[in-house]
C-alpha cells in the first residue's frame, strides 16, 4: 500500500511539471536593427501531374469535367501559391495584421483565393457568391477546425483562426473543392508570386529552417543562414510524389 502511494505521488509530480511547462513559447516582437532578407524562388521540375475534376451536381455553377494541374508552374519552373515560412522562430519583427478581415470566397465552386497565409488569431470571413449551397469544412490534419453551411448567395460566416499550421478547406457539398490557409505562428511567411518568387525581409541574423509547402508536393525544408544587412538567395526544389 505505501508503495502504491509513492508511485502515484511521483506520477502526480510529473503530470504537474508537464502542466507548468505549458505550450511552446509564443512569438515575441523585438526591434530588428541589423536584419537580413531571404529572397528566393520555389521551383518544380519536370512534367506537372493533373487531377480530374468531376462536378456531380450544380453543373451550371460548378462547370464541366476538367483536368487541373496539381502545381501551378510558369515557363521558368516557378511555382505559384506555395507557402514559405521560417520554422521555430520565436523573436523578430512586428506582425503586419491584415487591414480588414480576410475573406475566403466560394465562387464557381472553387475557394478564392485557393491559398493564403494569415497570422494566428485572424478572423476569416467565408462568403458564398454562388447561387448554390456550399458547406465549408475546415481541417487541421484529420480534426475539424470549423464546419459551416452557407446555403444562400451572399451569406457570410466569420471564424477565428486559432490553430497554428496548415488549415485545409473542403466543401461537404462539392467534393473537389480545396482551399488552404496557413496560420502563421510568426510573421516570417509569404505566398509565392506567379513566377514562384518570395521575399522575407527583416530577419534577425542567424540560422533557420525555411519550409516551402505546396498542396500537391507537401513540405520541403531547407537550412538558410541570414547575415546582418545581407540578402540570402535561396531556391527550393519541390519534391515529386
Ligand atoms: Cu461547395
């Protein structure tokens, strides 16, 4: 009996220590006086795979059967709509919050924009611009973040993005619809332009892991070192599946 008591006491101590340690340290804003810039390009080599979109209902709004590229690539291999971000960075420049609450529009049975990146805590407005019902279902991995039906054209719903990381949007009414919001835990992130380029300014000098994520290729990590007042040039090659 006394032994059992001892075991449960040490278990309690462990559990308490775990509670006190809490979640990972939150991002801290500091003055970045000698910051450098990470300037780069995300590329995809070779043949771009396609996926078949087969609208099974609401065809007048949702369109016909079509093939869509899995990666949006320009003639110079640049990848549009990749999300790039620095991982495990706890201190640096101030956040640039969006001026108004950003939107995720349902239009033509697609999510517009298809990919965006926003600071954690931002409220996202989902809006239906179609004359058909959409049911927005967002996921973090396999867990639901939120699930909201927008049956009427012009209808909106506002939801806070509390979960850091990639949030995937699907529509329970139209199985092919996909949208992505990267919810950033620090302000060093970007979505690549049409030619695949991006820029992350005001990075405190140091060594980091730069992640480049694309919906088909997934995440590719590369190491990057930033020196004071210099530009670190990087090219991220996305992996094929
Ligand atoms: Cu839908």
